C-alpha cells in the first residue's frame, strides 16, 4: 500500500474510532449515570483514544 493511501485511510479510521468512543463517553456521562458514574469509562476512553492515536502515528506517519 502506498504511503499516501495508508496515511489517509489510517486517519479516517482513527477519526471514526475516536469520534465513536468520545460520543459514547459523552452520552454515558450526561445520561442516567451522571458525571461521576461515567467518569471511570471516560478515563478508559481517553486512554484507548490515546493508544489509537499513537498506533496511527507509529504505523502510518512515522517513517521507518
């Protein structure tokens, strides 16, 4: 796969994942669970999104 295709497809996939997990975290925190009920999930979601962004950078952006 060419560098440009890998860069664009990785960015689209990572953006979709971060958007979905962020929206899910927001929905849980503002819904029935409240802020403190959704706080543990929010922390986990932030860590997962950070790992996904690092993996995108490591696989697609960084030249080896």
